[in-house]
């Protein structure tokens, strides 16, 4: 904001590193944005395209998250099975002295 009724580049005002000296009345900016939304984005064809792209993006993100979650579940199940085997071995009296630390594959 530049004063009470205008919008301007804050970098120019605060740091002086921008050469954009233009200002616009806040009301005019708001009216332009609202008119653009009403007359362009809300046009049925544009709105349909927006919804299609948005849905594809959400689905892509969901797929990536589900893949990561599946990998984590598989890792959890593998570790759980390994721990069950270790507990069973201890209960059976198998000595674990000299065994490698859990999770250490011994590879360098």
C-alpha cells in the first residue's frame, strides 16, 4: 500500500532497489481483478479448463503422497517382521552376542 488509497511497489519504497515508480488506486485495482474474475475465469469454458487442471494437479499430488506412504508402510512391515524374528530368537535362547547392530548391513 502507498498511502490510504494507492498500491505501489513495496520494494521500491522500502529498499529503493526497484525502478517501478507506478502506482494505482486501490479501488481501481480491486475492480479490475473482480471484473477479470467475473468476465474471464467465470466464463464456462475457462472455468471448466481451470477445474480440469486443478483436479489433475490434486490427483498428481495425491498419487505422489500415496506412493510415499506405501513405501513407508512396506519399510515398516519389513522392520516389524525383522524385529519379530529377533524377539523369537531371543526367546528361543539364541545368543545375539557378536551380531551386527540392527539396520547396519555391514557394507561400507
